[in-house]
C-alpha cells in the first residue's frame, strides 16, 4: 500500500510539474522536463490520469498475483474466489479463507479434491507452527514460574464434570 501511495504521489507531482511547465514555458519544455509527450493542443489532464490508472491497475494485478501465490492459487482461482465471495458464500461465511471457499463451492469432484488437499497441507503447516509455539510457551512457563500450574480449576476441579453429568458446557 505504501508503494502504491508513493507511486501515485510521484505521478501526481509529475502532473503538477507538467501543468506548470506547460503554462509557463510551453509544450516543448514540458515534454523535455517531464518525459511526457505534450503538444500544444493536447489535454494534459487526461494523459497523466490514464498513466495513473494504468499504474494503479498494474499494482492491483501484482498484488492479486502475490496474494494468490500466498494461498497456493492461480490468478484464475483467485478471481473465482472473489466471485464466490460476492455471492451468498460471502454473506454466509464472510471471514472464510480462499482455499476453503473454493473447496466448498467447487463445481466438480476433482476440483473439490484438489482444494481439500491444498487446504489440508496448509492446515498441517499452520498447526505445526502453533504447536511449536505452544511447546515454547510451556517451556517458558516452567522456566519462569516453576511449580505453578498454568491452569488451575480450583478445589472442585474433579467435581466440575460430575456436577454436569459429564458435560462441560
């Protein structure tokens, strides 16, 4: 986002310089100084805005490709995910991840299988990271607070499950 903001600011600064040079010195100086083609009859407002639009679109395309790659998806699948989330699935499950959304809305068994395998691989990696961190938390607890239990259910800990006939909730 910061890169996009800087690009837009640079382009807007270029637009301002082009307009100033065109007004003060004429089209030849404006063209040489800014690198933009400016003719006497040209509309300087549309040329730079087209450049801004083009650069913004390119940045959005680059961002989409990066986001798709993070999830292990192709550009086409990333677009399908956005299309899925514009429909009922986006209302029913607004925070759902792209792979799960595509798996749930798959058009074929093969597509569903592919998304399921991708999802399982990603979940495996996520869980491994969380378990590794939990092991470090447990070790830190033992180092920092030896002899203190991380969770203490109180004096009636044994009776909690019995009081509710085996149910905790």
